[in-house]
C-alpha cells in the first residue's frame, strides 16, 4: 500500500495491527498489539497515563515499540509534535537502529530525516528525539508532546526520572511508557509496577502489561523451542531464566541458596573415603594461606580463624537424559588449615605432599585449582607432580569471572547436576554441616544495569556460626571449592577438557596420609 491518502489507507492508519501488516510489512503478534492499542488510545485522548511493558527476553518488545514510533510519526506528520525516547547503555543505540529499519516503508521511504544532537528522527512536522537517561547526561529541556518512552527501566534511578523526565510530559499531559526486563524487586521497574497496579485497582484501567513466556511460545513455535533449551540448560528457577524469561525478579534478601535450592544440592548418596573401581572422579581445590606457626610442632596457629585449603572430590556420573551433561556428586573433601605449602615440620607434612597423595589416592582424572594469589605455587607444583595434562590452573581474572562461575554453578544445581553427599549435614562441625552453613550464609547482589552472568557479586560475608566449641567463622572455602566444579563442566562442554582417564599411573610416592 503506497498511497497514504486513500480511504483504504485511512482504515489501515486507524489500527496499529493493520498498519504493521500492510505498511511496515511485518505483522505483530497479538501479545504485542494489545498493549500498543491501549497506549495509542491514551495518546489520542490525552489521558496522561503511565504504562509498563515487560516482555520475556528476545520476544519483540523493542520491535513493537519501533512499530509504535513509525505509526505515531505517520499519524502526526502534519499536526507535528515530539516524542521523547530515553535509555541508558545499549538501549539508546538499539532503539535508534530499530526505528531506522522500520522507517523503510512505502509511506515513509525517502521522506524521513535524521540529524541533530541529540539524535532526532523526523517525518513531516513530527519527530522522535533520543536522549541518554543516564544521571550524568545533560538531558533536561526536552518536551514530550505525545509520548515519553524510557527503555531499560530497571536501570533507572527513580529520583532522576522524577526530576528530569516526568516534567517533560507536563505541557501536554503526555503518555509515558516504561520498558524493561524483570531484574530485582527493588529497582525502578518493579517499584513502578506496584504503583501502576495500585492505579489499576483504583479505576480499572489497565496499565501494566507483563507478557508471560507462555503467550510468546503459543504465538511463536521457534521461541517455544528456544525457551525449552534455556530451561534445559539453566533450570527453570535459575535467576537468568526466572527473571529474563518468566518475569520473576530476583530478591537478593533471600540469599543465593534459598531452602529450595539447598534441597536440590543435597544428594541421596553417602560420603565415601576411597574410590570405587570403574568410577570416574575429578577434584577441585580452593587453596588458603599458610600460617607461620604451622612449622612449629605443637604450637597453636597464629591465626586460628584463618580459612582452610579445601579439595573436593566429585564422582562424575552418567547423565539422567540422553544427550545431557554428566552429574557431579561430591563424595569426599580434604581440609587443611594453615599448613606450610612447601615446608615440612616434625610430624607435619608439606601441604603440597598431602594434596598430591590425596589426589593420587582418588585417582582423580582431572584437578582444577584456584591458581590466583596463594594458589599459584601449589598449582605449578601439582602440575609438575601429577602431570600438566591432569591439572588446570584457574585464574579469576576479575569480578566477571566469579560472576560467571556463580551463574554456571547455579545452572548445575538447578538442573539437578550437582549433588553433595548426605548423612552429616546435621552434625555440628562435620564437613557436610560446614558446607551447608556456608551455602546458607552466601549473599549476593546485582547492581543497576548488571547482568547475572557478568555482574553478580556473591560470597559469604564475615559472620560466625554457633558451634559446640563456641562461635566460629563461617568462611566460604568449602562452598568455593565445590563451585569450581562448574568450571570443569564449562570446559568439558566446550571441548577444552576431556575426562575419562585416571591418575593411577603416577602413583609412586608413599602416602603421608597413611
């Protein structure tokens, strides 16, 4: 349809669904059309309402908004007026690119203009201006005649929005639309959801559109297949899946390992103290520092509250489903506090020798060790002693690496592929009891604009647990050692680590644990 002046064109321009189908040439799904019709009605009748649109990730939220902008530019090209589009980070560029792509229609091709600072897209007398909504940007002074859009609402500061953007709507009682992704229960998006739901309850007019993944999957079989793969990969309750696809925000107050996740971590197998022939084992090591007093036999440690070196043994079990990844069952743990890494003392072996003997006893097919800081020397020594093909040094390389490890660890747990032995978790001071205490105490946070697999901050804060021996520091050593198995799985899945052989061929030295 190339002529916008015909009666048929007027009928098309009367409805966003027909406009998208016949002018833009990309029909929208029903779940996209429904909120757009409500928003357009509010704009045309100057209702001055606010709306919240939250779609599952990659389900067409920005596509729908681009159609809305092209529609409004076409509708108001003679009357004129401005739409303001604010975003932080990548949202600004993404919004401009999508608008340019959708302006390539028979009615607008060659007629729209781009220019200015801030960036402005115009058709006739109507325009859309894109401005940064970052608190540090100079964004004041624009007027939203018809519509204000704030993208990535979960990343916005409420005070900044109220001071800078809300006044832009005042002159013409413009409609406001907030777009975003569910993230936390305390961010601007979720707070605004509560406000708008209260307004809905007061007058019955819908303002909040949370499009569940079931609606998207029903309309788009390809998306249904994609979503099923994400659930298989991460687990339905993994924060990435729960928040980004099922619109269930993260509540950091609940800790990284709430009771339901702790239950998933608990296996039905007992602790074992020796390998079973024919089974495959891997080990993960979280090294700790050494205590100067450890070289003096019988002397107490200079720092009795220091953390422990922990090596966790995992049995690598066959996957439950064909094509799935292996299950990692923690079956034993080695714990040492303060031993000198490379210096023996009367009655006390070097930590390096103790670890090597322990790993040889278990015929560990592969060992992954935290090689940052105090672990570098141990990693090099173990690689030389056990074979470099058997030992992988792991370097944190910044906070994003720990974030990825945490996300991958949760994926193992939430898909039933991490299990810790059972039997002693209720016995104070036992290894199983300490592991559970550390998991229960693990806190996490996700800052504004953060991605769970890149910006997650997690760990056990300084705290003490009541024990029969009095309060003791909780630490995070057992938890971190266990979590490192997610890195083994990541490398295995990527083809960078091949399991299936044992270390039994290098057993030679006497076992100092005997």
